[in-house]
């Protein structure tokens, strides 16, 4: 008698494979699922029962990627415990093998190596740069309250109990990816801004090599921020290129 695979297990394996390297938009996942024959043309991945069950079994989270009307939902697979049999999600009556993200494994290895080496230090340029930002004299094209929030977010990042700045250093984030912005009217070009510009009073929840998760202050929702490869010709650091301060 031929054994038929559990359809939920098949979907779970598909999701684990596609999300292993990081978050994927729900629209891209839907297209890939159709190409794999796991969804019909009329089905939506967010409504399909098999995908809902598999998503729950793997503790996959949906978070918002981007801001405003240009944002979209992505699916994010958290790293799973790797102890034998512990914390493994169940599909039907059979345990599904839980694989941590490849990225998470690399980060863990890097942290283990760092434990026996010299302490990771925050770049002096970040500390001196943030210290040079004048809290009470914002650039002329940034509202005072928004500028003060940005400066607070930068200082919180450098001094956080979670050691976000040291972690960013270890993961290869540079000053532009964290603090960079457009030279003129930076708030109109947040798509070309670094991570600290989009925190805006919220909380940094996760930081990885190429992306981060931010909890927004306005409503507590979560957004994925992808580390950006920015055009250096159009981007500056706030302590270098935003010299025109208002008199207020």
C-alpha cells in the first residue's frame, strides 16, 4: 500500500525551504506556491487552510514590510530550537524537523567566535557623529519634534541594553545603512534612508545581516526593514551633510 504524504507536512516543508534565508512577501510566496502546484489559481495563500495550518505549526509570523501605501506583508520564519525533539512543531501526529535559519546559524557562529576574541567595539565614528547632532537646532527642512526623535533614537541605539550597535557592527552594518539620509528633505525620501530614520520612536526588535524588525510607536505594528545598498552620491550622514540649521 502506497503511503501518501501528509499534505500539511508537504506545505510546511515548502514554507520552511522558501523562508530559510529570510522573510518573503506573501505575494511572492503565493506565486511560488502556485508554481509548485500547492495552490490553485483562485486560492489566496492567506486563506488556504493547508497553508494556515502549516504556518501555525512552524510559528511563522506575518509582519509589514515598508511604510504607508507602498508597504506589503511578508512571512517570517523564526529560528526554531534544535534540541532533540524539543520545541519541534507537530503536523498531524508526526514531528516536523525544525531548521534554524542559515543566517541565524552564521550569526550564532560569529557570536561564539567573538566570545573568545576581543570585545566587539562600536565604531568611534558612530559615537562621535551622533554626539555632534545638535538636539535643539534641527536642519531647516526637518520639523523640530521629528529631529529630536531621530537624535533620541540614535542615542538609544548606541546605548541600548540589547547592545544593538555592537551587534550591527558584528553583522556588517555600516554608518550609511544605519544613519544615512538624503541631503535635502530626508523625510520625503525614507526609501533612501537608514534604519534609524524609520524607527521614529518605536522599538528595534530584531537585527540580522540584511534586515531588521521594527515595532512602530504609533500603533505597535511591526515592519521589516531591509538593509539598503544606497547610492553614496545622493546620501549623506546627518552629522556631515545636514549643516543648515534653523534658528529655533
